[in-house]
């Protein structure tokens, strides 16, 4: 077994083996030590890298958060537009002009508007339900459309006349 002892400024390594007495000594002034540190250029390069990466990462989080919020609300808005169209078709009140209202789901408000216009190929009407909502301060909308026959008052469909004037 070997052990080291310090005697003033010399290191001495001794061996406990009786037949091998090796002694190594060295003055402290002959020993050099290396200290690791970053240079000013390395620190400035790291700070420049962080100045570019941090705002980019924050913006990426903002965009992904907005995309998730808009996707969730678009799904809710599509369900509301589907419900508005179905209720209008069942109640047969869709040909009474533009209808609108507001639906609240939880803490969110969805504005809807139902419009009808003549379908150019047939005597049917194109019904469009547009639902508008806000996500992070911006307005977004979802439109759903369907075709419907005019309600028959006498058992036969009423003809639809579409007139447009261009000037």
C-alpha cells in the first residue's frame, strides 16, 4: 500500500513494502495548475444565441397556443352552426330573412347568423349558418351550408324567382 505525506513544500510518496523504498519528491513551484474558464468571446456568443433563441421559442409557444384554442373553438362553432341549420329546417322558419342570435357555451359567446339565397340550378334555397367567435382577441368564423326546398303551403313547391340587377 502506498501513501503520500507532505513535508513543507515537498511531496513524498512512500511504500509500505520493506524491500522497495522509492521516494519521489517535487517542489511546489514546479507544479502548474490549469484553471478552466470561458473567454469573453464565448460568453458574448452564448448571450447572442440566447437572445435569438428565447424570443423565437416564446413566439412558437404563442402560435401553438393560438392554434389549439382556435381548433377547439372551431369545433364548438361547427356544432352550433349544425344545430342552427337543423333547427331552422325543422321549424321551417329559414325563409323569413336573415336571422341571428348568440349562443353561450360555458364562458364563451358564439354569434350566429342564418341567411338564405336562391340556388341557381334549381328551385331550392341555399341556407348558410355563419358562427363567429373570438380567440385571443381576434375574430374567427365557421360557415356551414345546406340546400332546402321551399315549404309547400298547398302541397306543391313554390317557385323561386331570383332577380339581380347590375349597373
